[in-house]
C-alpha cells in the first residue's frame, strides 16, 4: 500500500523520498521517479511532510524513535507527521507525548490518519482516510491527504486518536460480519442447501452485509488465492477487544469473534484467506460449502431452511449494530458521522443501514419486537442443535436478546436491545422522542 | 445403570421383572435372580412399582405409550411410575397429562426421579436421586427410592418436574466446569507450564472444581478409556439451553459451552472421553497437555503464569455460580436446598461453595470487587491473546463482568455480578441486608 501511495504522490508532481524494509520495493519506487534512502533518519531529512504507511503502531514507534535510525533525529522544525497505521486509540496521543516530553519537539505536528482501501486505491489516490488531530496539524497535512484520498477523506472531530476510534468501531462490525458469513454459509451447507443459491437469495435479503457479499464468493469457488489473510483480521479484532477493555465496555460479539478467529489460527489457518474460516465450522468436511454450490440455475430451495439462515444473520447484525454504535458513543464519537462513514464501508449491513438511524434518532419504527427476534432465532438455534452445528455468534446474540427481554424490553422494538449497553446515566444517543 | 439398579433391588429381596432392548443384559439379570420379559407391556404386568431407568424422555414415552408394546396397556390400578431419565423440565408433567387425558389413568401415580452416580452406585443402592411429585406418589414410591438411593435421596418440593429442574441447574455448572477444565489445562500447556504440577496446584486453589479434579487426571495420562463420552454431556447441556429458552432466561456461559461442545462433536470427538475436549483448544498439538506433564516431583513452576490459570478459573466459576443459581431461582426452586445438593455433587467448585451462600444470604462478604476480578481476568486474556489461544468461557465471563461494571456494579463485591440476571422486579434471592 505504501508503494502505491508514494507513487501516486510522485505522479501528482510531489517530491518524495521513500523508505521500505524490503529493498526491491525501493528499487521499483526509484524507477517510478521517486528517491530512496537507507533509513527513516535519512529519508525524512528536509521533509515538511512525513507519511508513515506501516501496519502497526509498533512499527511507527520504531521508524520514528529508533535510537540509531529513527526519523526523530533529523525532523525539520514544524514538520507534519501523518500516521497511517491501525493501532489502539491511545497510540497517537502516546506519540504526541513522547514528542513533547521525551524529545521536546512541540513544534512537530501530528495527524492520526488510519487508512483503508487496499493497494489499487492507494495508487489511484482514492484511499479512505479517517483523519483527526489539532486544527493546525490537519491544515498542514491537508494538501497531502487530499492527494492520497480525494473525496474519500473524512475529517473526524475529537482530536488526536479520533480517526483511529472510528476505524476501531468499524472493525467491530467488519470482524463480526466476516465471521458471520462463515457461520451462516457453513450452516446452509450443513442443512443440505445449495450454497450458491443461498448466497444469491441472502444477498437480496435483510440478512446481507458488505462482508457477506464480498467474502462468500471466495467460499464458492475452488480458489487458493489469498484476498486477505486471516491473521490481518485477527490483528484488527485484537485492537477492538483491547479498546473495549480500555473503555471498560462489554463487546460480546466482538469477543466471541476473537475467540473463534483464535481457534482458526490455532488450527493453522492464519496465513490462509479469511473466507476459509468456514473450515472452523465444518472441521470434518471443510469444503462442504464449495461442494454444495450447484451450478444448476433452476435449482429449487427449501424456503423454511433459507429462512433459518436469513433470520440468524439479521439477528446477529441487529445486535452487532447496537454493540458497535454503543462503543462509538462511549468513546465520544459523533454518532451521525460514524453512521455515515460505516454505512458506505466494509462494516455495513442491511440491518445496520436500517436500524442504526433509528437508534440515533430515537425514533424506533422497527416493526419487530425483541421477543419477535428471539422467536425467530430460536428456530435457527434449535435446527443447529439437532445437527450439532456450532452457532458461536448467533448463540451469543440470542443470550443478549434474552437478557434484554429479561430486563423488560421484550415488547419494545428490536432496537431496544441497545439499552443493554447503557450505563446508570442512561441513554447514549440523542432522542427525538 | 439399569442392570445395577435392578440387581440391587433383587438383592434386597424385592421381586423384579426386567426389560432391556439389549437381550444379553436380561440374561445376566436372570442369572442374578431376576425375571425378564420381552416387552415393557409384559414386564409391568401385576407390578405396583415401575422404574424407568432410561437415557432420554423420548425413551420413556416409547416404553410407556407405544401402541403395541407400551406398559400403559397392562398397568395395574394405582401403579406408581418412577421416571429416572434426564429430560427437559416439562417432560414429566407431559407424561401426567397424557395419562390423565389420553389414557384416562388418573389412578396411576408418577414420580419425577432423575438420578446420577453411575453403574457402581446403582448396584450399591447409593444413587443420588432428586425425587419430586405429589405427596401420595412420593409416599408410594418411597420404599423403592430408599432401596435405590439410601441416604442420597433428596425430596424436592415444587411438584412434578422439580427434581428435573434441580438436575438441570446442576448440569449448568457441571457442563461449564467440564469445559473450563479443558480451557484452563490447554492454556497451561500453551503457556509452557508443567501440566501435572498445574493440576496439583490448581486443585489446592480457589480455581478448583469437582469437574476439574475428576477430569484433568484423564488428560494427564495416555489413556484411551472412555469414562464419560462427550455426546452425553452434549445431550445434558442441550437440555440446559432448551430450559433457558423455555424459561426465557439468558445462560451465557452454558450457551458458550454448548457451542464449543458442538465444535468438538463436529470435529469427530463425540464418542471419545469428554476430557479429550482439550483437543478443541489445541487442534495442532492435541496431546500437548499430556506431553507437558512432567514426572519430575521437584519441578519449579512460574508463579505468575500459574496465577493466570487460577484467576481465569475462579472468575468463570464465580460467573457460573451466579448464572446457575439465578436460573434455579427463576424456575422456582428452593435456593437453599439447591445449594446443599449441588455443593456436594459434580457441579460444585471452590467458588460455588464460597460465593453461593453469600448470594443467598445477601451478606456479600467477598473482599474482591467486580472491578478486581476484571483486572485479574484482563491479565489472563491478554496473555492468551498473545498466544492466539482461544478463551471461549473466560472471554464470555469477562464481557459479563464488564457489563456489570458498566451498570454501576464495579465497586461492589464480586457477587454483584448476579444482578445481571435480575428482571425489573429486582432481587431473585432473599436478602438479610
């Protein structure tokens, strides 16, 4: 992603010196018109803007503060740092603190700018960037951010770390929905359904999600390609659950997701494509989703069984919407902006787009009650129990719905399950009611 | 178990006719002095007492009501039926209803009498029996129950089905603790600890449970013997979660247990010993707990790592105590009697014996707060995350503790986590406070 991003800057006539731990990438970059240097220390000499496009917060700390080779030793006065890692929300404030206190470099400006979009959009200058920081830092970084992101730049209010918080909340949904695609398709296969048909029908239903639509095709063809390795989402979800611990906020579905992903890593699938997670659900017949994908266009499907799949997906996506949006409110994010960003990104789902606005407005127009969702999900769970098919996420969502019902919310619209995440102070969201 | 039970009755000079679907068992029974018959219909002819010692409620329905061979066709007037299956709480009331309404046999007495204890105690007449029913039925059954159970007979108030409810609540704990033994020992092995030493030290700690002490030795020796097959506890936990659904009561840890057990069955371990569940946690190195069991008596142990194990076990057993006792209160059982029965049975744990009395009395003397437990469990969870070791139960318990803290209970004694299971009407237990 760094190569594409830097090459795009060069194409837009900016003068760029690059550094990478993998030398052939630098050779390619020089061929594209960039310069290169052997360490971060030498790379940043004379640069007004420094973009750190690395995977983790630890890599930023190393590139910036290494005693021998760190950029800190040569940063020009008033330099602007654009930090593009996905890390825990506290990592950019920590960088600020180190600059101020350990290195006495209050002059250096810092922007928190986690990105997503992959290598192609990096090269196109259309990365999604969630930028946050002090106003002067954002103003200084803006010309570079605009070239990197175009119209996909979001300025997140809330100061340094707010962009990373938005990314974290987004990853709650992306992680849960990724696993849910496997839980659902494995169940469809175990039920004996034509998985290709199920994919087409669920896509058109209330059970769909961006992740379901993006990942399921990889389960339906015999494809060894790694679109996104399991270890990547494992790293992202670990940031989410660590964020839940720092915020002292319960994240039931994200935690369940983390444990099942860890089972996948334990089983040796860490370097495989994350759509292969379905093997965790079908250990004795890991290719069942593939072998049950019929090519017959006219195949009939058992409507009652399909309903079991759609119901469990919409129920889990209902609860994941509430869990994620409540976390966003808890960490102080603007809920409306959070909704707008997520609803067009990889964390979205049919239920998210329908129920999150109800949650935010307080105008709960959903026709389904909590008890209705419980009744539907009961059917799916009982069918899975007969097959001894594990429903990790659906089982967790079911218990949360039952807890909501126990707390007297059973007859309220299903959005009321969000009240589980309210503290003694009450409502996390504004209400028009 | 039926053979031992029936032979014991014969030894106590009772006249017994036996039936079993497996003919060699009947041959053995006749050699011990009993009689046999070819169907339930012929077996019960002239009998005042009929004991159904079968595995499931469905088997009782078949033995009793089969159109051709069922006992119903020859039951003498005022016969007493002693139903010893483990089934859902509503199954004995359903038998009553069928007798009354379909067969017009209001004269027949029914006792709900689930048993536990295994074949040896069945033969010794020392089975644990949880008997419930109308007073006249209990009085009629008493002489037989006494011979079967001796001093291990408990009369459960609450009418037909109450005994089965007690067994269900007991199985909540037994099932969770069984899985927890695997989760903890697998983690100990993944941490590189001497698992034999861990077993000895945890046994002497607040982290211990009856199930841990009973099952762990089977993980520490290379032993192919099946003490209790995984499929048995799978059946029992399915009754528990179905009971939670009927009672509209959330059972987070029991549900997590059910999903992980289903994963074990999916992986093909259903007929193996249930202590082999640890393989689900260590798929790439399923014998790690065994290979890390040192025979060196003098081996040292890393105290900080041992603490991670003890902390997670005591935290899960804290939450399981609250989940199970709350279910008991919800289904209308006498909490004090429930405590007395479980505290000497396979569902007990160090934490259960210490914290359940605090819960019942309302005298919360525990020195640990909810937030203390969260802080401890955080250490265990973060260590497991580094190893990508899945903590299914500990992760679920952690989220419940965080939810309790969010609801304002963080500074209260850890027993306060029980408030999660309170409905709008408030406290489920009597309070001395």
